[in-house]
C-alpha cells in the first residue's frame, strides 16, 4: 500500500478506534509494523481521554467555529505543541480561497 494511503488508513483506524475500540479494529486493519501496534495500544490506553475531547468538541459547536478552534488550540497546547492564533476579518480573505481543497 502506498505510504499516503497507508497513513489515511491509520488515521481512519485511529478515529474509529476511539469510538469502537481498537480490539475490534485489529482484525480489520492488518498490522504491518510495530508502530501500528503501538497506535492501537495508545488508542486503548487513552480511549476515555479521546472520548472526552470529542464530547468537548461537540459541546463547543454551540459557540460557533471560534469556540471549536479554541478547544482544538487548547488540546494542542496541552500536548506540548506550539499554537499560533491569527484573527482575520472575513473581508481580508479571498472568496476564491475559502475552501482548503485544491481543485483537480
């Protein structure tokens, strides 16, 4: 499997593992490496934390996009990541660049 596709599968497995539990996914996603085994173990160890974060995201939706972004920024900071916050006015953004996906 190409590296990019394999990464997508691992990310999906991570997201699904948070919800359904990695033990149910191990038979579906073939584990080919020690890193993948560690991924499933990490999901299992941190399942409650992941679920709490997802619940926090859902609750934050009532406050709009800015509230959700604040929750994500806080989570990243708690993980030791550096977060840079920019405040832009909608008039500063080009409507042509409104969506992140590249056209093909």
